[in-house]
C-alpha cells in the first residue's frame, strides 16, 4: 500500500512520521515544491526506522506527482501556514489555488484515492476539493474536527486533572476560532457528564480555550502547530486503511444533514476503507442548532471568496 502526503512542511512531515511509526503503508511518499526539501525529510525519517522499529519506507520528491501513483490515501497539507495575528480566512486566496492544483495532480495519478484535506481554511479547502475533483463526496474528508476534538479533550482533562484518554468529547461546526462548537453538554468522563465534575463557569472557559486552541499555539510558536495536526491526519489515515469503522468528527459535504446543504462542515462520521461512510446524527438542542447555523453562515462567507 502507498500513502502520499503533499507538502513536506511541519504538518506534512509530522503526518508522514506518524504514518511510518504506525506502519500503515509499505511506502509513504512525501512531495514538496521546494527543491530537495521532501527528499531531505524522507532521508531523515528513513534513518529513524531502526531506531523506532518501523518498516515503512519514505520516498521524497520535488514536484514529481508520478511518484504518488497508485496511492490509496492522499493527505493534502500544502499551503502557507498561519502567522501570528492571521486568521484562517486570510489564507483563502493563496491556498485555494494551491489546493485546486494539488488535487488535480493527485487524481491524475491516483484516481481511486481518498483525499484528506488539512490545508487552511480547512472547511473551504475541503469544499473546493469536493466541487472541483469530481470524486464521490465520501472520498474527500476535512481533518479539522478530529484535531479540534483532541484539543477539547486535552482542555477537559486539564481542568479535571485526569487522563485525557478517559474523556469523550466532540467538536462540530467550522474549523475556525469563532465557528467551532465544543459540545460541552455531550462530553463525558467515564460515562458521567463532565458538568458533574466542574462548574459551569469552568466548563465555559474550557470551551473558549478550545476554540482558540490553534491561535494560542500560533502565538506561542510563531507559526501553526504541527504535532497534533499531524497526529490527527495520521489517525484518519489509520481509520481508513485499517477499515476501523470508528466515529470521528470531520468536515464533509452535507446534503441536508444537520439542516445544511452544499457546504462542508464538521460533523461526526463513521470512517472506514471507503472514506467517510455515514454521518452520525447527534440530538442537538436549540442553542446548539443555532450555533451550528451561525457557523454555517460563517463558512459560507468564506466559500464565497472561492472562484469555482
């Protein structure tokens, strides 16, 4: 099996590393437009094989999409990252052209691939891929909700001083600082509501901290985060290639689900060998429905900037 990662920057290299560590494919192809960059990252990763005990081989290439031919899954991380003070929305103009070109090049060589989109603004870039690729909607998946939910569970565990692996928590809506919706009412700790373990004020702060999770890291690091985004991308790849049928929140194309159509937004979906296989319907209350509708409006405003 071959898995390709387009973009060998911090996020792309992290995706490739986690895929190799999990031995998800015999070959991992890392592609970048910067001369020698992907080749160097690939060599560095291959030198980890005997240290970390993995068998995947990483191939680096400068812009040669023929090396990606026959990929089962392709992860698109290409595009410029956020800088401090920059919103995901400000990235549309530059990254739309990049993602559209990358998608076309990928499908020329791997027409049966499932595409995972990480490039920001993620919901809009996922929508762009759906609209321009000609692929069935289930084969294009935006990663955002998977990352946002991991950050939500981290914040919940931090507030409760517990193991984050004992937490269940989901974030839906747009992958943006003001558009994501941490479902605090649904979050649980060992089958008990997290609201039983902290005050309403503390829970509201957890939600607020989750929503600015990416911006917080960008301010600290001077660029976008990469460890957790890379892990989230690789986790989606794992669910696909191992046909795990696991439910993960992802940005997918909606046709009436959650009251929205002709838009890509984060909702819980079952992930397996065919991509996303089913949208899971959560019972939202009036407040959650209103927030989801407002999030959809914001995502549509971003989508309006696309030239389709």
